[in-house]
């Protein structure tokens, strides 16, 4: 069945992406104001967390990560021992890929009497992000979807199915999420479109770039300021020699300050033999990555590794970062990335060790993924913001 | 909250979330009726209407079809529907700030274009209809905390909040033709707009709707009921005026359980089982009643329903005005059946309604923040020993004298500064173990809604002292007010350096 046929029934538009971003920012500032006024009021801290997470994920505002971190610290000073603080700190730590910290906070929250459903939900996200107990996580995700049918639960299940190589099932779940969607916020729609782009462009053994392009374009149409699909779409354009389109996709995202945009733009400019401009963008990307790694190492280790393995041209830094990421979250993608980078760096012994460890942990899934030609940037998804 | 964030699904796009519905006689002209619907709870100061939603206010003629324990209100076609849609953003001409326009389809087929935020609104050429859409101060008062089965008085939880507001005013005689009957029922709903090129969603196309206040967040989602499903989304997908007969028993049973639970919140049973069942039957038909031939006042909300349930003829126009304290009216009714008025921790909204179109007060400004810190070498305990007593602030070089009234939270300090000015502040919370206190300014500074905190935390071998305040400037302008507060804080904190 074609994508068009799936969505040929009566459908509804979503709120203009520009309006949604203005509204998110307005509500975010208001939630901070309410928090400052009475930090103990039920729900206010959770709203700040939600707004900053949305801002980090969709609004191309990386400073949201700094605000989240400062928020967690501030909350700790105000109300260090409460289960509520621990739950929020766990979610912040998870968003920043500090999964050990997140687990510690969750344990404390549980001891402090936090609702077990909240603890289990966050723990499930962490296990999925770290590739831990995936069979159990998959069973639980399926159970949750069967019970709740909520949009975010479907997307989490789709991401997990993609992680374990069940690509068609993942696509079905994503499509179902879009069909069942009954809201007008463009954020969830853009998110699923991006996931579908990733599925066809990055995760399947044989990438189907036209399908990936289709979904990245839909993600951008829903939410023009969404940086990640712009970067991936530009990669597809560049791979087929459409440098003008690639540059047009990236330019609007430059203001976000995301170093990945500068990096991909540098690649586009290099392909166009505009070496001077490319050098400027590359340097911007390098300093941008180092700044992010300096403040949020675990959140950006995989992205940094990819950069240094590519145009960043520093194989040892790439391997160092890839190994940091692998130690933090030993997913198939992390093994795949580290293995590829080790091979490229000429570290054949290290590569063999990684392959052995991956096979031991992941069996046939690892064999499939690690034997394929290296492609694309491993993406953080569930529990991640970058 | 009335209908604020009334279901998991509404968390998606907050601008689709209907918070409140109003129906009242125009304060400017008693021959006109005003209907208003608000969306987007706690929307901040820059919020904009979604361009993907039709916002509708729908009126039907109503009649009393039964009284006492047989109370029933029936509604009839045709619908009198006002439907507003909003455009995408336009670049503003002057300051580059985006502007938004909308279109309202009136019940007689006239369409009216309007500019969002224009307080004059727009009127049809024949003067029958007038509309306003834009941000306003949220007039809702929620001054209770509901925790499990308990209710606790609290400050207004929506203090300083704004909402996006749609106000429709019209000639009562021409539009409603009260000669045929003066009782009406009204609801508001948000509907997604079908779009040929879109690729998400499926019918039925309903997002949220609201009739009487608190159908969802208080009556259907009673936190005092244990181990029950959240059925608010299911409720929001029902068609107003036509609840699906298959699920009606589910809602009815939930309302009975919920109302029985509220009845016992004060430990006394005020509702007989039959009266409670009648109340639940009345509430499941969720629309707001108003009678255009009778007075609609700040206290007439729910009077039509209550009198009818009590077996009497109603005396007022019911409806809901901007300043109606609807939560207290509702809680009094369902907890003790009007035996004793239950008053929450506040009875006034952030700003009262106005006598002039569009009747909802101007939006609240963003709270301003001033925060100053100083690092000192002494331990936190040592520093707190000096500055931690709300009533003993002589460490501050600008303070000449302090007069205290009361002790503990609620204590007032009247400060006389060295230049003879007087500042009055109230202690709201203190935590000596956590080394912070929070206070409010009552008088003496050109501010409103001022909340200050003073805290000491460890910083290496020494301490870091933070003095922070949030407030609305009230007088000489934001910059000057912030400078006044900042100078007060800095002078005090700088003086600590020389003490340790």
C-alpha cells in the first residue's frame, strides 16, 4: 500500500508550526513564572519540565538543556528529599543521557513514595534508551499500547520495534499513530514523520531514500523550525548531488546554533567547491560540538563521534566519544557506530572486540547491523533530546 | 479548573483546550446578550489562536421538562451557531510583531472579519453582532486544592494567568427571538478543520467542548474516587446536546459516584439518593442554561438548575458572568446542597470584569524578576543566623526601624527605611533547615503581586546568598521599578561581605 493510499480518508490540518512555537514559548515563560512564584504548587515544576523538553526537542533551542540542568539543581536546593524532585531530576538526567544518575534518582523517588506507575514509565524509557532488557521492554510497550492507545505510547513502541529490527511493524505503528491522532499540535506529527524518515533513511539495512525524503519533508512542513529532519533531508539531497536544495534546507536552521547544521552545511559548501565558506562552517561546527560536549558530554557523545569521524576529521577523538557513548548506552546503534569508527581509525583489534561484545549482547540483530555498510548518524530517540 | 487542561489529549495543543464558557446580559446594553469562550489555560503573554481549529459557541432553545427529582431540561433545534476561525500569522507593519486575523460566521450567515486583540472588536453592518478575540486576564477563580478526598483552601491557582478569549455580543430579540421562549442552553466546542492535503487524524472531528463549569475536572474526574479510569477524553468526544446513549450510563454512574463522594466531603450527608440521582441526571445533560427574560447576575449561576431540582420555579437568568465565583457556587451545591456557603481561599479573580466591551480585563503582564546574589566566606548556618529572621532585618543598612505584627507565617513587618519610607511585607513561608523564607510585599514598593525569597546555600567552604523577587511593576515603569528593587537587594547583600 502506498503512503498516499493509507492517508486518503478525511484528515485534519495541524496548527501552523510558527504559531505552535510562539505558543510553546509563551507558555514556557509563563510556567517558569508560576514556578518562581510558588515552586511547591502541585504541577508547576512538572509543567516547566514538559515545556523545556518540548523546546529542546522541537524548537531548535539547545539552551533548553542548560535550563533543564539548572532547573534540576534548583529544585534539588528547594526540595531535595521529595519524591517529586527525584522524579523530575530522573527525567532531566534521562533527557541528558545521564542514565546512571537517572536510575539513582528513580530509586530514591521510589523509596520516597513516588507513584510506581510514574517510576516504571521513566524506567522503561531509560531501559529502552540504553538497550537494556529489550524483550521485556517490548512486551511492556505492547501491553501499554493495547491498554492506552495513546499517541506517545505508540511512538515509543515504534521506536523500539525499529531498534530491534522489526521495521515493518515499526512503520505500521507509526502510521497507526498518525491515523489515530486527534489533536492539532504539530509537534507529535512532526516527530512521527521524522521517525519514519529515520526508519527508511537510516535504520533499514537497505535505505530507501525517496521514502525517507518524503517523511522528512512532511516533518518540516508540519514544523519548519524542526532542525533534525532538515539535517537529514540535507544529507539525502547532498548524496544525490542536489546541493542547492541541501543548502536551502539547512540555512533556516543555522540560527538554532546546532553544530550539526554547520557541519552538514560545510559538507554542502565543500561539494560546491566553496572552500572558504565551508571552512568557516566547519570551525563553527567544531567549536559548537566542543561546547556541547563540555556541558553535556553524554547527551552529545554519539553526535560528536559522528562529526569527528566525518568532516571533523579526528579519528581518535571520534573513537573516544563513541566509546563513551557505548559505555553509557550499549545499544545496537552505539555498537555499530563504535565498530565503524574503530575500523576507520585502523583500530582493528578494538573493532574485533566491539564486534564480539555486540554479538554476545545482541546476537543476530548485531550481526545484521554491524555487517552492513556504515551509514548515517546513530540517533538518540526515546528518553533523549538531542 | 473549570475545564482547564481537561483530559490527557488536550495536553497536545493547549490552544484547543477550552477553559470556560460565559453567558450574560451586556453591561453596556441590556437588550444584548454576551457569549464568550476561553481557550489556552496559562497561555503566557504572546499566545496566538490555532489556525487549525473552528471555535464554536452553540445555542439551543431549552425548556423545563421536569422538576424535583424528575428534573429534566430539554433542548431543541435549530442550533444558533457562532463559528470562528483564525488565519496564520501576518507580519505586522510597524514593529514586525506578527498579527492575526479571524473570521466569524454568524447564525444568520453573515461573516465578520476581525483583528485579534483589537479591543474595539468588529461589528456587522446592521449592528446585530459584535465580536472580539484576543488575550485577556483569566477571570476564573480556583482557590481550592483537591487532594484525594480532601479539599483545602488555597490562593487563586490562576492568579495572573491569561487566556485567549472570544466574545460575541448580539441583539437578543433579533437573534434569539425570546417571544418563542426565553430559556436557552449554550455550549462551546473546538473542532479540527478538515483539510484535503492533510494526512493525520480521523473522524469524529471533535477536540473539546464545555457546557457548565467543571463537568470534566471536578465532576467526572473526581480525585476522591479511587481506581477509576479517566473518562474525560471519552466525554470530550461526545456530541454536545446528544450524548451517545451507549455510553450515557457510564457517565451517569460516574457522576452519581462522584457527587456522592462530594456530598460526604464535610462528613455530612445532605443529598438523599433520589435527589443525588436527579442531580446527576441533570449534570449529564451538560449545557449552560440562561434565561434572557430574567436577571443574570454574579450570583445567578446554576440557580435555574438548583431551583428546578428543589421543585421550585427559577427566579434568575442563571448563565455565568465574568465575575461569578462558579467554583464556590458549585462546591456549595454538591457538598452541602446550599446549607452553608463554601468559600475558597480567594473570591476575586486576578482582575474583575469590565463594564465595557469586551468585558474581560486586559491581559496580565509578565512577572518581572530581580535576583541578586553574593558569596561570603562564612558557613551557611552562620549567615542564616544573621539574616534568617524575617522580623530582624537590621543587618540591612537601609533599614532604620521594624515594627512586627504576629509571628510565624502571616507575620507582618513594617519597615521604616533610613530616608523615612515605609514598606510593609508579610511572611508567607519559612524553612530554617532549608535556610530560606518567602514573603509578599503589601505596600511601600511600586509593585503588585510581589513574591520575594531570601535563601542561603553552601558554596565551597562559605555560602551563597540569593535574594530574588517576582512582581508586576505598578507605577513608574518596569525599568525604574526593577532598579528600585535591585538597589534594595544589592545594598543589603553587599553589606554582608563586610560582616563575615
